[in-house]
C-alpha cells in the first residue's frame, strides 16, 4: 500500500531550513544505498535490521566482449566479520533491453544455500535464468564458477564504495559544506558481494540501451513490521 | 537506439513549494535591500533548471539520469559512469555536481577536482574478474573446494516480500526523505517513470541546494537552481 506524498505547508517551511531526514526523527547515515531503507536495515532505526538483504551498490561495466554486473550487500562490516548469507533471500538483477525500458526482460536471480547434508556446512550460490546457460549456475562461494561462457563469483570483499558519509551528514546538519577528502567512512571495511560476467551478445538487443537495477526479497515477509 | 524518455512536468512540486513559502512569513511589506543580497540570503525558487540541464558529454538530462532509478548502458559508448558504473568511478561527487551546479559554467568533475570526497578506494581493485578488492583483515571465508550440492529454497516468487532496491547510486539515501523510503524501495522503475516520487525528489534537492547556497558563493560556484 502506498502512502500519499502529501506535505503540508508547515513541513515545507521547515524543509527550507532543516533536512527532512531530521524532521522524520531519523539520523541518516548517507551512503550509496547502505543501511537503506533505514526502517528495515539500519540498527539505529530498526530492532531487527535485515543486514543480509541490505543492498549497497550496483556496478555495471562492459567491453567489446562481456558485461559485468556486481552487487554489494550486507555492509559495510568490520574486517573480522564473516560474509552475510541468508537462504531465505532472493536477489534479482533486472535487465531491460527493449521498450518499455522500465520492465524486466531478463531477471537474473541469486540465492544462497548451505551444503546438503552437512550441519552448518559451507555456503553455495545458485544463479538462475542466466541467458545462454543450460540450467542453473551453482557452486561454492569464494570461488569463481564458470559455465557456458558465464563467470560468477560470490563472497566477502573489500567494500569498494568510497565516500565521506560523515561529511554529508555534517553538511546537512550545519548548512556548511563539510566534506573531507581524507575521511572515507567505508575504508578498512568489508562487504558481501556477487558478480556475474556474461558475453554481451546474450544481453544486448541491437542498439537498444540497457537499463539495469537490482532488488532483494525475503521469503515470508520482512523481518519486522517497520 | 531507443531513448524516448519522459518530459519533466512535475507541476505539483513547485506549486507546493510556492504555497509553503508563501505561508512561511508574515504580512509585513518586504523592502528592497540596499545592497544586492548574497546567495546565502536568497531562497531557492526552483530546481527544475537543475533537473532539466544536460549532463555534459551524455546528451542526457539530470532527470533522466536519476529517474527511473536504474543504471543505463549504451554499449556503443565507452564504459564508465554515468554510462554504467565502474568500481573506481567517483559517482557521488559527479552526481552532486550535475544536480547542484550550473553545467553551463562548471563541469561534472568540479567536485572531483577540488576534491570534495576521497578520490579513490583505500585498497586496490583486482585486475581480473571479479575485480573487487580482497577483504580486509583476516575474516573467516566460507568457500569449499569439495561441496557440490547445496540446499536452495524453491518457493513461488509471490511468497517473497521486497526489502531493498537500488540502481543509480545514492538516490534513495540522498533524495528521498526517510519516511518515504519504504515506499520508494517497494516501488520500481514503472513508478519512477510515472513520477510518483517526483515531488519528494524535488523537495529534497531543493533543501540540499538551499543549505549550500552560501557555500557555493564562497567557493565561486554557480548553482543550477533559480534563486530569488
């Protein structure tokens, strides 16, 4: 159910002076998409944060041969922590390669599961609906899996995002530009990621633009009621 | 090549803002100042010029860059933000520049060149797939060279509920107010394209621009927003 995006005059008067994030009673931690939405993923705002479902960034690159799509999630996390895998999560990379450009033509889905028959066994990743691949791509995390010309990786990595989050918070709070080039909130921190490399002829559609986005879904509903 | 994006017709947001600003003051007659006001004394009237300006080198407007919330790739052009997004790309500084500064006066790399934020990641990226940097510290890694069978859940898509979504970097955290974030993340590109969140984006961008006007003036930067 959607909420009406109505804002009264009083709220907008205040908005001219104070960031709306503070009006809402939340202390934001600005980032790429880390800890967002805070009502579901940020421990400062949620008693049951869904860290494993918290997508941080989407990266897409290409060359003459391949397209690489990378998603980071479950971070940033301290260097001593393991990766965040959850079998009840379903991640999707949506690719639109034709009109309308807002609908999914190729949904590539990622799931995690533990070794069959082994209590608390090692984790594996399954990728479904990969163009040009016979069946699913399945293999261990922390390994590069190759199948039908596609490569997949899932595992714990350095958080590749770099940004002075504190600078943006301070800027919004004080009204003074407060960024610092020597302050990287994401430095010395890790994050969980999956990446897929696909021959570009499996995805490109003539000269059409590609539109790509990603999302996470939890089996049986969210961890809390927001 | 398909590129028939929307026309920016967010009528509600400027109207709402005008209404709000009209109701903020009292009934006193405002006298013209003796000296030209500084930017910090002015009010942002509209960020529409920011949303409609073209990102240099792309032929794409700022609005089309952030709505819908997707990463767009033209495979005939070199890879790199905003044509895709590579790991080393300084996406936040570029996005802030094109959304806040007049692109007829400044370039997308204005904040990168200052530099505003850290210019690069703190550890190197690998030069081969998956390109991501190795984890820092000595965390437990959970892979296996022998495991081949794993238990994956097979359930209908309808049994899952949305938690999070993203496309372009930082759109939700930077340009969507916290109370609206769950709805924004439950939505998708069709709702973005229908401008369901247009007034929210406009309000947040207006707020951010307003608090930075004096800083822009001090730094000799020209905002893209109209002020008065």
